C-alpha cells in the first residue's frame, strides 16, 4: 500500500461561532484524484483554503508529504499547487513571465524552470499564446494558465477549486481531460458541485454537507453501498393483471409502478431488494408464465441521487 | 532574500507595464522641477533687489537655505499627494483580483511579500525624488554655491519621509480591496500626521501637545535645513517599521475572514 501524500486529521475551522468545517479526517494517495463534492456552503472552499495554507485550521492538522501545515507551513506549501475558484492571475503579465514568477517563488532553478515551463506550455496547449498578455486571453486559455501555474515545479498535491466553473462544454471537456492527465505525476483534489464531473474524473469521492464528510469512496462503491435496492425498467406484452400478479409474487420485489403502454407492451418501473440474482430471476419468472419479455434494463442509480439523499438525510438529522 | 527580490522586481515591472509608474514619475518630476525653477527665480529676484538697495548689509540668507530647504519642504508636501497613488495598488489590486490567495499559498513568508511590495514602491519614490540631487548639480555647474552637507541631509530626510509615507500607504492598502478608498484613507491619515505638529501653536490644545511628537513635518524640518538629528532618523525608521509590522498583522488577519 502506498504512503498517503496528504493526511488530514480532525480538521476544524471556525469563524467566530460559525463552524465552517468540522472534524475532517481523510488521506489521499499518490496518483489519485479525489473529488470533493457538496452543495454551495458545504465547506469545500474553506477546506481547500486550509489545505493550501491560505487560512490556518482552528483545530487538527494537515500533513503534506510528511510536512505539517501547522508546524512547517513553508515546506508543506512547497508540495502544493493550488488553483482557487476565481482563477486569479496577474492580467498584466505575459504567460511565460507569470510562470517564471510562480516558479521563482517555488524555488526552481533557472534550468528546472525552463524545462518545466516548456513542458507545461506544450502539455497544456499554451505554446501559441506563451508571449501574450494574460488579460487578453480567453477564459479557456486563462483556465489553462491557472492550471499551468498550479503544476509548475511538479507539486505532489494539486488542489483545484471548481476548475471547470464558468467554462463552455467544449472547454469543460478539455480541462477535464487535462485533470485526468495530472494524476500521472501528482495527486489531485478537486472540489465541485457538478456531479457528472466527479463521476467522470475522480477515483474517490468525498461528499460534504454542512462542513462534515457524509460519505466517501469510489463512485462505484458509493453506488453499491448507498443504494437501498435495485431499479429495473420492464417492457412486457401480455395481460396486465397477470403481469402484476407475477411481479408481486417475487419476494424480492418491493414495488411495481406502471409507467406507460405502447403497442400492447406495458412498461413498469420495478424496485427490488439488493440481490445479485434478481435480474435473471425476474426474467425467468416472467418467461415461464408465458409472458413476452420485451425489455429488462437496470436503471443506474447515479451519484446525484446518492448525493441528494445524503444531503437530505444530513439535514433531517440536524434539528433546526 | 531571493523571494523578496522576485516579488520586488515583479511589482516594479507591473508598475511600468500599467503605465502608472511613468505617469507618476513624469508628473512628480515636472512639478518638482517647477518648484525648483520658481525658487531659483525668487532667490535671484530677492538677491538682485538686495544688491540694488544702497547701504544694505550682507545678505542674511543663501542659496542653500532659500532654494534647497524650500524645495525639500515643497517636494515633501507633493509626496503627500503622490504616495497614496503610488501605494494604493500594493495589496488592493491583489485582493480585488484574488491573486493574494495565490501569492500567499506559494512557499513565501508573509513578511517577504510585504517587504517586496514596500521596496518596489520605495524604489519608485527614489526615482521620483532623484532629481533633487540633480538640481543642486545644475546650479553648481552654473557657478552657484551649495552646502552639499545640507543637500544630502535634506535628501536623506526626503527618503526617510518617503519610507514612512509608503509604509503607511502599504498598510492602508492591505485593509481594503478598493483602490480609491485606500488612496483617500492614506491621504487623510498622512495629512493628519503632517499637520499634527500645528497643535503646539494652539493654547486650547495644550494637553494634546505630546501628539506633535508624531508629526511627520516637524521631524522633517530640521533635516531639510541640514541638521541631522538621530532622533528624527529613529522616528522615521520606527514609524516605517511600525506600519510594515501592522501590514503583516493585517495580512494574518485573513484567518478571521471567511
């Protein structure tokens, strides 16, 4: 098992009486993309700001490549590349000049700087605009420059706060692909409230609500662990009464809902208990009774449903 | 040290990229040159009148006193207006654009950021006031006589005063993300600290006389006359140090903000 690049232990952040983050504990290993998911105000940005060293934690500690953010912030920050949500850049600088500035402050030698800068310009498709003023670039290019500054010096941990926010669909896909490539050299934490993004990019997901972690695991694991049962769409030709009788006779079936009827085919939404064998069992029972099974597909419960469920449960649990 | 140098040079480059440096330098030098020419013309007129007066005693004032001391005080007054503009960008712009978050999460210490920004503004100030050394040279080559000790003492005073002005400006800019608010607040604070020495002349404010010790003008007056008093030098160094430290505290106060 590899050693975690990031260790977060009982992280708490309070602003006066308001607890923005409460008791976060998690690890991130090398070459892993962790998606930090949560609604607005869940504490994602505050968490990233603490991880980046911009604001100190009220309690707990962060260890980056073994360096404590509390006791040795400078060494810990040397291992971090950070892109805040607003993609702040010095608009009056040229792209190369900006990257030189950041690399210089990260302590890269002139030789390392040149090599790393050229590699990133090439890798992020910035060669064409390398000499241009940042303020004159399109939003998509500015986002790439933001990523380039976060990656220069090959930091062990890359923190990205809502990296695709405000981009058009084409730019979003480009940035998403670039993020996938980053994990070849570093580990990445990206916060987002866009669920599809996490599903596509992240190896692990950490769902936050009201400053606390409400679930964590891979998107697939979360699906398995948190869905209470399985959902199927069935298309059956035959007598409606008989269909309902047969479906309800299966012990694992929890509910049957008729959706529509088209050309003599009745479509149903069937919810069952969690069981590996339920899909062939349903097919077998229906076919043996002489009904014509036209469709039997499982509805994938997506991360969005899990997320909404968790957030709703969390809110219910907290007395108002 | 290397990181201070990187921030310093980048700040200077940015000031020149945005043309603010050129505009400030040009206008400041133009106005200070006008002061110089006006004071020389005034001196020339007075000395001619003096000489034309039959039986007048030897002149009780000289070129150094009338032109230079006057010039140093006038330029100091001019700096009162220019320093808020010079320093308003320091942290305001970083705060407004969000780059402060980027800068402070790099492996840089807060004091390195503060010093880098202070030194770059101070360099611009030096460039603005450098002609103060050139004007006496001009007179010197034209055959006039200057007491060079007074010139250097006056220039030292101008630099110390500038350091004090800039440290206050940098501090004020760390409090807000609005450049207009920053420059107005800085100007207001400087004017108060400039005029506070006047309290001594009002018997009604007798109990507040001690405050005149903090007057930026009172400590400058003797330096402008060529009198180098260690107390004045210490005052400006302490003043600048105090506000740079306050800037550091202001940056650290981000822990309290959401």
